[in-house]
C-alpha cells in the first residue's frame, strides 16, 4: 500500500448502509401512500355529506311527487282509461292469498 491511502490521511469512511437507506425510503413511500388514501377517503366523505345536504335543501321535488303519486295509486281505488279497476295493494294481496288457499 502507498503511504497516501484514505485511512492514513485521517478520512473517515462514509458509513452509508444501503439497507437502511432503502428501508427508510420504503417506509416513507408507505406513509405517503397511506396519507393519500386517507385524504381521498376523507374528501369522498365530505363530498357525500355536501351532496346529502344539497339534496335536502332542494328535496328533488320530482322524486317526491313521483313517490307520492305511486303511494296514492297503491292505496286507493279507481278506474283506468282502458276500463280496468284499481284497488289498494293490500286488498289485492288479501284477495290473492284467499284465492290461493282455495
């Protein structure tokens, strides 16, 4: 060896441990991915809450009207334009059950 090698000049070795560096990078990547997933889930919940509160204000009037019309048709008597009669669904189920029992 020559008299000028790195140990004889008082230079310390770097001491970099590649497994420690890659391990730190891997843990950092996992933490970042977990934070991104948690942020996306939180944003999705907030969006859902905003959508629910917006629909409570507007109330979807057409949907409410359709449900009310359907409920009234299922609970009332009437006659259609083609001559058929409408009876409440509960009454129709009773009649069908009675007919099936015979």
